[in-house]
């Protein structure tokens, strides 16, 4: 499955999360959207909701169960949640292995 497929999965989860957020807190559907860090718009509860939604959507679309909770603790420069693009690449690597 290509990174494009994972981008579409992530964008679908962003749509779901955005329905719960105020207009000024909504995430942009872009490869460069920052998910965590100083310019990230999700608080800790928002990030948990995003991760749970993403795990469910990946399973629906690929049939594979994944766990991203461990990666939530990794919020440094090598975090897969830095940007949407990084996350799509990370998903591709763990689902396709």
C-alpha cells in the first residue's frame, strides 16, 4: 500500500477529529501539518482521540491491527507524529512489514 493510501486514512481521521474542534483549532489536511510539538494544535486528549481513531481506521482499511500508543510517548525529533507525512511513512513501514 502506498503512502498515498495512508495519507487518505490520516485525512479521514483528521476530518473526524475536526468535527469535535473549534474552527481555530482544526487540523489542516496537508502533508506538512504538524501533529505534536509547539505548533501542533492537538492537546493530550485530542492526541489520544486521534491515535485511537487512526488505529481503528487503519484496521478497517487494511485488516491489520496496530498499536500507536507506545509512540505517543515519543514526542522528540524522531516521533512519527511530527507531521502527517512522517506519520504516513511510519504507518506504511509498520503495516507493510
